[in-house]
C-alpha cells in the first residue's frame, strides 16, 4: 500500500471533474482526503480513500449532517491521478 504522506502533484481527469460537479465535491476536499485518509486498494491497481466532512446543509432537497468524499485514484511516480470521486451524504 502506498504512503499517503503525499508530496506529489494531484491531477484531475475530465471524468473526475464532472463527477465532483455532479456530486457536490470540491478539489480541496479531494486533496484533503488523499492526503489525510488511509488508502485502500481498489480495482485495476488503483486506490481509494474516504474522508468525512461536517456538512449541515441540504443536498437534493434533504438535510444532511455529514458528507463523505471517496476519491478513486492511480499513483504514479511523480503524480496522483484522480479517476473518479464519489460522495455519500448522511
């Protein structure tokens, strides 16, 4: 498993930018998740992690206290490539 004390550039694919827009996630939240949350292996030699944020707002007409941000990413020698991003509200 990779060491997530990252000193690498974080690059967002077009797909990840679109998924973040649809799911209400900022680039800063993704960067925080990748740098602070434990990494877990994912399919196709990728990683994922999850970080919860205090939300206390409405999303799609329903009030939620917490938003969990789950980026899926690939680690290369000099950069981390964000493939997609999920968000869970509860």
